C-alpha cells in the first residue's frame, strides 16, 4: 500500500455521473479517494452515505470525495438511486487502480486468508499522497477524514452555545416573576390587616 509522500498514481475511470474522472480533474483540491469492496452491502452503504452527508463540509475544507470499486457503472447508478448518494462513484473493473494504490491484496475473512479489496482511503494533493487511512472502519471514518482536512467543527458548537444562552436567562425571568407575585401578596395582606382590626372594633 502507498505511503504518505508517495507519488499518487494517475487514473482515468468511468464515473456514474457520466464521463470520466482523472486525478488532474481535481486541480489544487485535496482528493479524498476511497476504495470500498462492493455496492449495496451494509458497510459500504453506510460509508457512502456518511461521505454524502459530509460532502459539503469536505468541499468547504478544500476537498473533493470520490469512491472507487470494481462494480459496473450500472451497479453504481443503482446504488446511487437506491441509497440517495451524492458523490461520484468510479468503476475499476480490472482492479488496475486498486492495485496501483495497494487497495487490493491479502486479508483475513472469517479466519481465512483471501485476496480482496482492502478498504482504504487516500488523501491526494498536488499529485502526492498526503494521508493514508488503511484498514478503514466504516463508523466515524467520514468524520476522521474531515478532521484530517481541517474541517471546522467550532462553528456548530458556537451556534449551540448561542442557542443555549436564552435558556440560562429563563430561570432568572421566572425568579423575577415569582418575586413580583410574593411582593404583590405581601401588599395585599398588608391592606387587608386594617380591615380585620376595624371589624373587631
């Protein structure tokens, strides 16, 4: 598998969005190139949907995300429609690009050694590999990639704090209202006191 600092192999693959995509098409963006085993499988579906959800944030951090598998374009298009995906999926049926990046090799499945797709993600910028995520675990991976790109999470937190501010003031308002009620009650009691005295006389 390629390492950080290695030259990124070029590619020119068919995209389910139409036409072909090559490495140079991404210019000075940081390309998030992820390899996954198969369309419409549980893990691959969650991963693709997570990247779809994170796409705007990734683009906001100067990146672009693309998935690659050996599935056909027809399979990719069905996968996109069925799962509501919003990222380009490239078809690499002869595994040439998988092998160039080291995303194809020996792995263990159910206790047995087999050859297959090594779920992995590469961040590519300026024609070089700047970050490698080998042996990817699907859950939380899109967030880890966004963090590696420097995607900000501070803004949502700040917004949450601003929204929380009025909630802190609410108890104070209630306390003020309660004080007003007590004050009004005392005044009413004070006014009633003389009347009771007058009745006794």
